[in-house]
C-alpha cells in the first residue's frame, strides 16, 4: 500500500500557523514513507470563500518548500492541476457528492429534512433552556417516501441528514490511542445543504476515499467529528484511513493561538524577514522533537526522524522569542551574498 497524506485547507484567507504545521507533518510523514502528498481545496462553504486565497495558499506552501505531488498549482499565473484523482477543488466535484448522497438515501443511512430555520432555532432554544445538548429531534423521519416525493415536487427546501445509529464508536488514534464516543452525543449531521453543496463531513470522507488517502493528520478539534466520518465510511463499505489528531498550538498564556492575540498568518512571518527554513524548523518542533537535545534540524533530518507516535498529546506553546533566536541561527550561516539576496 502506498502511503498518501493530504493537506486540505479552506480558501478563507491566509494560511494559519496551525495549518502550516498540519501540512508540514503530512508532508514529512509522506516523504518518510516514500509516499505521496496531496493538496485539495475544500471550497464548498461559498459564504466564507475569499477570492485569491487559493493562489495565496499555494504560493505560501511553495515559499516554505512544501511541494505536493497531486493537486492544483500555479503555472504562468494560472491555476493548473497535477494528478489523476481530480478535480481537486471540491466546488468542481458536486455531481460526485450527489451520487453518494443518493446512495445514502437509498440505504436508509440518510434522510431528507424539510424543517425551517425558525423551527430549528426554536428547537435549539428549548434545548438550551432545558440545559440539554442541542440535537435535531428527527421530526422529518416520520414522512413516508410518497410524502417526501410530494414535498420535493412542490420545491420545498430541504437538507439531507445522516441517521446516526445507536451504540458507540471506537477508533485508534495514531497519536492518542483508543478513543470511544457514545453515538447519543452525536447529532444527525447535515450532509447536503439547501444550496446543493455538501457539508465538510460528507465531502471529506468521499474525497479522502476516492483520492486514496491512507493517513489523515489534522488538528484535535476534529476528534468530535471523527465518529461521523467513520459512520460514513461504514455506510459506504469503505476502509477508513488512519487518523492522527494533533495537539493545539497555544499562546504563551495557554489560550488557543488566534489572530486576536498576535500574528498567525504564515505570509506575515515570511514578509517580516523570517527565513522559510527557520519557520519550518520552528513549526516542526511545536509538538515534536526528534531527539530533545538540539533545536536545529534540516528538512531531511526531520523527515528521517518523523514518527506520529512521538508527537506530544498536550498543547505546544508558540514562543516568539524562540522563533527569533532560531531565525538568527539560520541568518548567521548564510554567506554575505546570500544574506544580501534574502534581504533584497
């Protein structure tokens, strides 16, 4: 089996430092295992789409040296594609998602929901007053096949929801070990929106499978979504990829790294004079250190030593002073000519 990892950002602006670490770890794991590294653009949330951000994401990854084997790239100022599993922009894969939605509806794992926003808001408010988890009450499951067809023929707006089975979901995380989540904690997630676009949860599962992704490396905020994805893999009869959830990157006060408390855009650091190799070295050590007795590593050394099992489970603090020191170390080994070129 050929190892394949992916980095799948949403084009909603800049590349976040946390996104760079996810891309870097995915890149290192693929290279360590003589595998392939895929770039996919998850642009189905059209309300948050920022024009020009796809090009910005690709250019930033190239600036730091994370070249991908499959996916979109920039050539002569145009967006082109490499790879046989495209399209690699989710907005161009809508017919693929609709075909899989039809399969889920036919199997009974998904159902149409015609509830209005007002009804859902009222339901959510009643759950909040009762201090209960906010979950859909499956009101639309009572409709017969004929009633559903009638509503569709009358052009009533609808979404498609997954029907969460009873029981629990257990999976082995490559970093955290076994994790069990009770299915009763999971809402009947919307898979297809009223505008015909899939939600993240459907699209990510379909794309990872069809594109042959074997290992999914992502932030630990996705742990709670893992059961939804694993249920979809089971519903389709597919083998799921290995999951590895990375610890948070924290501010010095141990709050989650965010734009409100400082720079988080990779472009800003590069444009401020931080060398790409210094930034890569620094970000690689936010949760992982090959030996613990040194701080400076080349990409080849990081690749050779990379191991998912060596990633820390606890959050990693973003220490700006350490980044400054590391950048200085890299600047000092430049020749005068190279330093001049970099400065220019």
